[in-house]
């Protein structure tokens, strides 16, 4: 039995510049900490090798501290063996990066930078397909079909890129054959690029990123433990949790008579989990102006408990009558602004997105003008 860990898309050094405060730093540190979590899983499961299927680094020019601290952590976990494949974010086109890695890599870190067989264990051979550039424009796994190995060898493929529409960068030209494992006689094809776990067939899988970085994928961050009993036997694959942060998109559908505050409270995770949660509440349906404002206030009140909590209310229609605006102001600049926003929410010549912006702005104006004593949404 040969066991290994299949992981990819660590994106070490990712900047997360779209976030503020200390969150970018926390997210970067979580990605570095993945190295230790992968090593712990390998030890616990009796796996001596960790395959990283591309995009270990977020850019072709990672900062020296990102690169050297990653290698130091991998060295610390010797004799575990790390096999690093160039991906599209850290492709071989970044010659200075891979030249430096060759000089700095410890003995237990193997750089899979050439498309040639690599023996991992007696009777187990790895066939890597390193990304030559960010956009190779061809199937880099094709060479595996004709590559001869001794009879009875378990052939493992390691590649980074798209199969069909599975591509984080929506690139259509660099498509890996979905039946490459069958064509090349692979016992298992370990893929990277797609940040969610996907089973293409029993011998071909994307493991997903071990530490999510967006709301796109529903599954949590994980790596795969792969056990091979022989070249012909189907691999046994077990998902292992690896993420320290949870990225959750929460659907909140409202009817006009619903109270959005308890509806929101029912969706939010328990208090002790919130610090490690990035959540986006996607509100749809219909509510009155007061309800929309109450929802926005409840989000703002709960936000400090979370790593990130935001409201997407573009799909939430807001019912409003002129009498509702009297609660903002009966005259003056505030009332004029409210009248203008209400008119925009009902203007058929505007796009749905523009009307949604006006609706959200009107709810915000209502919230500012009508301080609430509602009970905060916390426990």
C-alpha cells in the first residue's frame, strides 16, 4: 500500500488587497500554516509524500520571506517528502523563482520541473506535467501516454490546469484530456487549479485549495489522502480537513411580512465560530423599507464578531410608500434625497443593478434617520 497526500493551490503570499485591517495578514498566515496541517495529516495517516499540484506560490515573484519561510517549514517536517509542481501562477516562465528554489530547497523538497518519470517508491513512478508558462496553450499531460515504465509500475500523474470548464481563470485553450488517466494507464491523476474538490472519475481528482480564498466554492478547504494497493486497483481517496477559515454564502429569502432580524439570526453560525468565518448574506425576495433598514443594522451590529460579514441585497426588492418617507423627514434636504432615491427605485429606464443601489441607499438613509433600539443579533 502506497499512501500520499494530494494538495494544490496553496497560493502562499496572496495579498488579499480587497480586504482591510488585519484580515489580509490573518489570511496570509493561514495559508502558510497549511504546510504544518498537511504534514500532520501525512504523519497521522502514514503517508510519506505530499504532492502539491501547482500554484504553491501566488505569483511568479513571491517575496523572499514567503519563499524561504515555506521551505523552512517543509524542512522542519522531514523526513516527509514534498513534491512541488509549477502551476500557472508560479510557472516555469518565472526562471528566477525556480533557479532560487533549486538552490534553497532542502533535501526533502523535490521540484517537479521536468516532464520525466520520478520514482517515489519501489514500483511507484510520478509523471509530472509542470506548467511552462501561465498560458501553455496545449495539454501538458499528453506526453504521459507514450512514456514507458516497467511492467507492474503504479503510474501517478501530477498536473495543473483545466478539464472542460474547470478553470479558475476561465481559460479555454489549455484543456487537459478528461480521460488522461485511462489513456496513460495512470493509477491516479492528481490535479490542481480548480479551488473546489471535484471527482472527474475514480482515478482523476481535483483536491481543491486547502485554505479557501473566495465564496465561489461550497466545500470547505481540504486535502486528499490517496491510498494505492497496486497499479490496477482503484485508489482509495479520503478527504481531510485543512482550512482554518470558513467562507460561507448565506441565502436569506424574505417575504414582505417577514421580520428579517430573527431570520438573519437563524442563519448565522454560533458565536465561537465567527472569528474564523467570512460570510456574505445574500438577501432576496421582498421587504418593506423598515425591514431592509433593520436587516442592514443587524448586519452592522453582528459584523465585529466575524472575520468578515457583508450584505448582498441586490436581489432584495424594497416596498416603500410616500408615507414611509415621513419617518425619515417631512421636508428639507433629507426628504428631498429620500424622494429622489425612491424615484430611482421605481424608474424602469434604469438597470436592475442601478435600482438595487438606489434601494440599498434608501434603506441606509432610513437607518441613519431612524435610530433603532432593536435587540442586537449576537448569540
